[in-house]
């Protein structure tokens, strides 16, 4: 496995058009449209949010990024690295989006305490759209945080996501070694993911415009069980299947002087060992004996809150036997007013 050859593609990445406004005294609306570089427009977010319930209660309904974890609600322009951690790419397809209802409650305490839940359609991976009544997915989450003097602050959280997949297709799966192009498999069953996240921030004298250090990490563990159909276009053999997979990342970002930041991130995945039914035990590989990893180093410069130029180096070992040295140059520009980013 030699490192891959260098590539220098230049392309337009994520482009977003954001619209928000008060609807009346009780509601506000938000829409974020994703502009595809190849043409076409996708609806990333489109929701209505209450603004006058009181008692720390807030409702959101429509299309939104789920409140699980720490990074999931953040839009691409707010990421500290060019890409999402491997665990987000593998378990959520970068981000878990949902069509449904979200409720949050902020406790009336000096310590930050937030709990919430969601009921949704289950349209996003690892779920799938199903022709049925009722909710297709559910999320529970809780966050606790506080300040320590004027220089330190922290937040920890826990999440639970449950959904069900119906005929979820995976293409080009290398189940039988030597199979050219792999095969297409289908999975139907239950999916449950638990997660834990934390973030800690330090700024000398509480002045984040000068210097600050941020340390964050997340861990997710997913169990899926149900029926796997091997080689849907050929053998079409269906039997039981279950697997527990996990992944985590740890990253740190340091602003060492005004406008300049550097960051280091380490990612790791554990694909687990699957339990495969007798009909497919000779077809489906239960363990690849490989744990994907990646190390990323970034440096960025922000002339203002509306512009950022970033360089990123990565050693990507997420594909078995195909290590990849990656170099990114990214620019981020924001036009017009936009809401404050989350903690």
C-alpha cells in the first residue's frame, strides 16, 4: 500500500443561501438553501421556531439538523476543519438531517442545563423513508455546562438516536474477496446510536479576541440488527445480521494571536465484528480486521468574522491498504448578517 499520488482539484464547495425573519410575535422562520456546484438547489434547513413560549421551552418544526452530539447542528462554514470527522461521515453521512418536530427546555439555573427530544420522519441515513404512519425516528439529548471563573468554560452532553431502515441499499460492497466492483446488499432492521460529547474552552483573562484554546471530542456507538439480503441483483440471499460499530475523534484549536488559529484532529473508527446468519456466513465478511484512522493539521487566518482562509494537511488511513496524503486550501466567505454560532 503506497500513498496515493497528489491531486490538485479546484472546485466550488458548499454554497449556502440563508433566509430568516420573524413571522409574527410568536414565531420566526429560517431557511437555508444549499447550492450545488453542478447545478440545482437543495433544502438544507427550512423550519419554524417559537419565540414566545416562555419557561425555557422552545419548539422547532420543519427540516433541521438534529440536536444530537456537538457538531451535528453546525453548518459547514462554522467547522474548524475542511471536513467532518470520520465518525460523522460514517454514521451520519456527514450530518443527520431530519423532517419533524424538536422540543428543547432550558432550565432556569445558573448552570447551563438543556434537555431535548425529536420525533422525525427518519429520512436521513441510517434510517430510510418508509410508507407508514407515525414517526420514523426519535432523538433524546441533554447538555450541561458552566463557567469556571472568567477564563474557563465547559459543556458535556449525551445523545440517543433510534430509527429503522427498510431496504437500505449499500452498493459496491466487497463482501466476496475478488468480486469485481463488489455487490449490492440490502438491510432492514433497527438502528440505535448512543453518543457522548464534550468541549472545554480557555482564554487568558477571558479575552477570546486575543487568544483561546478549545478542546473537544465526541464518541458514538451504534448497534444495528435485522435482516441482510446479500447480492440483491444475483444470489439474493436473506438472513439475520447484527453488528455494533463505534467511532470517535479528539481535536484542539488554538488561536495563538488575533485572527490566526491552528488545529490538530485525530479520528478513529471501529467497524466491529458482525454476527451473520447461516445462509450468508460464507458470503458476508464479518470482520475486515481494520480500523480506519486519520490525522489532520490545519492553519487558518480570518481577516474578519466574514472571511477565512484555511490550509489543511491530512494523513488519511480510512481505506484499507490505500493511505492518502491530502492537502487542502479552503476559503470561506459570508455575505450579509448572520446569526451567532452555538457555544
